[in-house]
């Protein structure tokens, strides 16, 4: 499902500027999180909101405004999807890496436990518990990843 891009002119002059947030003109429908794209292709994931003053332009903080084309330039925005969250949030990428490495560790532990049960000296608890512990760790890491993505989309 592709979201439609909406064009809006931006400024750095407003009575209230929020760092990391595109504040849309009064009367706009609040959308958050949003992907903002400048005319030169620069793309950012930002929070969205609505201005509290009567300005007709969307308001951006100065550092982001400079990267998006400067005062009174036009940018496009759309609601972010879960794929955008994965693409633009480094912490989510780290969480994916943790989840994948936990899965690999669970597979290795299961193989090791299976091979370990072939020895008479291996305690039964060790052979049976290791894959369960790592399997549960993988499930918890996966649930944390899903939670992080849902939180970023809220």
C-alpha cells in the first residue's frame, strides 16, 4: 500500500518549533511519524504535529530546514510505514541484529544439546534446558523488536 505524498511549504519562523518535528499549518490533519522528502531527494523520518499559531507554512527546526532546502522551500511528506521505521531508525536495525544473532545462538545450542545427549556424562538438565533458554531469549528479542516498531509508529 503506497501512501500519497503531500506537498507543503516550510519555514523556520513560527511561535513554537519542536526539534525533530514537522509542524503542519493550522487546520491540517496531524500525522505522525512522517517521512519528509525535499526537492533534492533528502529524506528524513520525523514526528508530525500541527502549528499552534496562524502561519500558512509548515514549521521545521533550523538544522533540518537547512538540509531540506531552506526557508520557504517546498517538501513532500507522507505517513511513515513499518518499512520506513526499519530504514530510518538505527536502534531498530540493532534490535534486528540482536534478534537474528539470538536465533543463530538458539540453533547452535539446540544442535549442541542434541549432540551432548549422546554422551553418558552429559547431565539431562543441561542437554534439555539450553535450547529452551535460548529459544525463549529469541522469542523475547523478537517481541522487543515488534514492540519497538509499534512504538515508533504510534
